C-alpha cells in the first residue's frame, strides 16, 4: 500500500512525500539518499502518515498536503495524535 507522510527535520521544517515502503523510505531519508531537501536537515522523524489505496491517490494527496500552510500541516499532524 502506498503512504503519504510528513517528516519533521532537525531544523523543525516539514517535508511531505509518498512511498510504497514507508519504513524503508524513512531509513533512506536518514541515510541522506532520499531527497536533497532532507539530506542537510538530518535526522528526520515521521510525524504523520496516511495509507492510500493507489499510488495515484497517494500522489494526489501529497500535492494537497504540500499546498497547505505550515499551520495547517501542524493541525493535520496534531489531529492524528
């Protein structure tokens, strides 16, 4: 199943992405091989995730989340706790 996720970086910025294997993807981020953005902001921590039915739905949701303001993303994160 594909996942959409939000990471909190060491500088407290947020990064949104999608993955088929969430555990593996977070490990890649923390090894510095997943994205240029997170590479210089290690370590990262997964603070939010959503399971999606298809990759297409995950990509669509990723775009929706990326359009949110930081406050809206934090509200989304907090609503899942």
